[in-house]
């Protein structure tokens, strides 16, 4: 296992800045420990909680930027929907987010072939009109993102040893 280290001073600063910064301090430390990329090789060097946190960060970035259609189009559907990500979130106490991921999984199975195809920017933008059933999932994510980030920060705080060594 890779040793992930968060400096106590960085953690103090992040805690003062808020939940996003607190979670971000751990994401940054995990990324630093793995050389910045989440690959099969680097995943083998992390525990399941660290991988779940990196996955949350990726999910957050993709969905806040372009929703689940963008996430799927960018080839991340298999990573999120064929791995136990939703189950891990449920174990962290994020039942609503877990359910949202399962709902997105159902739509991914139904529409993945079309959404994952190579296309022009114009064709990509048309996908949002073509698959409006993702809109409710995107809206639910945006509406609950702050609470979920807060819940994740509390989970990390309650289980620090699963995420990093504080020095």
C-alpha cells in the first residue's frame, strides 16, 4: 500500500476553509501518492476508501461540469457502474447518492452505445436533448452536492486512518 500523507498544517488550513477544501486535501494527498493518475496499477496501491474518495472527486467534477451524459461520453461509465462504487457510498452512509448512481447505471445500460460513440461537438451537445432522462439525475446531484460533500468530509474525519497518515 502507498503511504498517503497529509500535513497537519494543511489539514488545519483546509478545515478552516470548509468541507470542499477538507475533502480536497485528502484527494490531493492521494493523487500525489499515486503520481496523479488513477489506473489499475495505482488502484492496487490504495485501499477501497481511498479509491472511493478519488472516484467521488471524478464523479463530482464530471457531473458538475456536464452531467451524467458527459461522464458516460468521456468513457467513465464502466468505472462507475461496473465497480462497487455505489455500494461503497452506501456503506459510507450516502444512501441517496448510492441510489442516484444505481439509477444512472440503469440509464447507462440502456443508452451507453449511443452516448459513448465518437462524435463532433455538435453531436455531443445534441445528446443532452436526446437523453433528457438524465436531467433529473443531474439536477438531484447538483441540489444535493453540498450535503454529500459535507457527509463525505464527516466520514473522512471519523475514519482518518483509512485515508491518510497525518504528520
